[in-house]
């Protein structure tokens, strides 16, 4: 599934949020977040925060800022709200808070997902860095989020390690 975090390197901390107003109001579980948590823990991350957020750009951006500015986590992953509808705010929130964007990650994921569905060209995935925190948007589908994470996890681990040496 990917390499584990190197011995001698401090355990890295992550946060996972599903952005879905309906699920937020219903206090529902997120299958995508659960799958991602298992994967990250398997390679040595400690998931310090997880939950649901409403589809409100200001709320999502505030959570990203707070976690990255305080150094609470080295990686933030969101699932959901990456489409083209007005309420799909995850990529906009990420672009607003990032110091630097990493366009190669979403480009690689779109290319990878196009093999399975042409609808993936409509997703507005985004990736970037704020301070020493990697921030990444993934689709809401548990299956797609899990497959995407499997595809890029070794590179994500490398980025997090390099940012926090």
C-alpha cells in the first residue's frame, strides 16, 4: 500500500474531514474518512482530528488555517465538495489558504481516474501547502478516495517528511 514513515522520524499527524452539509446535519459517518483513516494509520500516521464539515467555504478554510497555523497536523485531507456546483467549496477553500499549490497531484489523480470514468474530468481536486502542512482534496466516494490515496500515498509521505525535517 505504500511505504511506512521512516524509523527515527517523529510520528506524523493527520486530519480527515468529509465536507457534506447533509451528513454534517445528520451527524452521519463518512465511509471515505473511515477508509482513509485506516490507510494512514497503517503507514504510521496518527489521525488527530476527523469529522464532518458543512459545505461552507469560510468554515472549511478556517479549519484548514487553524490546524496548519498551530502545527497540530502535518497533513489535512478532505473528501467531498470537489465538483462544479456552487456549494462544492473544498478546492476554493484550499486555494484560499494555501501558501503554494501542488497542481501535479490533482492532475495525476484526474488522469488516473479518467481510466474508470470520464466524469472525473469534472472534479476540481486541489492540493497545496500551508506552513508545513500538506492539504489535499479527494472525492467523496469511499471507493475512489481509497483508490486515489493508494495511488499517491508514497509521494504524500515523502512530502510530509521533507516539509518536517
